[in-house]
């Protein structure tokens, strides 16, 4: 049985969309669908085994506008059996106190709704920030990208993260055969 994998992203400045496209390329046939968050409803995610969610931190520690609407409609969803992997974009220099907060806020909401976590966590090493709602110990709850200050690291970080996701997808697919 193949895993059903969807990538959902919100992007105001197109930076998150650009990272989503890199992830699409890396995942290839492992990805069933890629869609902007404004084009899908929270209940639609129940059709999938893995949701890869891309969200930029907007303003000062806030959710991007389309994600805010989606988030507000997640209450009451039962995501038991659904796994999540999140990537976030943020600016660690200008917003060191709220770096990647949107990723953490969204992750917590998915977990609150019963989704499985701990997929695609990445080290905080190499990021210079003061606080983050996405940080759990010495890891972020997903892939942290800073296109404003570390765009030279984006491709390598995405490649490494996608390799981990592909290994996880393959292990789950093999286990279900």
C-alpha cells in the first residue's frame, strides 16, 4: 500500500511556495498532491496518511493569513492516524524572539487534533534566535528555513529533510505490505 502524501502551504511573499516547489521536486512520486492552504479544507486532510505543511511566520509571531483561516477551522477535527511534517520560514535576525513561531503554533494544533508528530524534526544548531514556539529542547518541530539571512543553506536543508521524509515514507510503506 502506498502512503497518501499531500503538501499544503501558504505563501504571501512566494518564499514558502519556492521551498514547497523544492520539496515537491525532492519527493517526486512519493507526493500525491501539492496545494495552497486556501484551496483545501481541514476535513480534506483526513484522506491522507502524511501531511507536509509549509507555513511562514508572519508579522510578529503570527500565522500567515490563509493558514490562520485554516487553523480557525481545525477545531473538532480528528486527525488520529494522520502524520504531519512541517516546514516553516522565518527571519531569525529581525524576529529573534518569535522565530518560527507559526510552525510551532500549527504543529501544536495538529497534535491537539490527534495527529502523530515527531516526523522531520531538525536541530536548532545553525540558527541564531532567542525564542521560538517551534523549539522543543534542542530541536525544531520541523524544518526551519530562513530565506532572509541563510538562503545559501536552504537547498541543503531541504534535501537533507526530504531524504529523511522519504526514508520514513518507505519504512511505513514496507511495513504495511
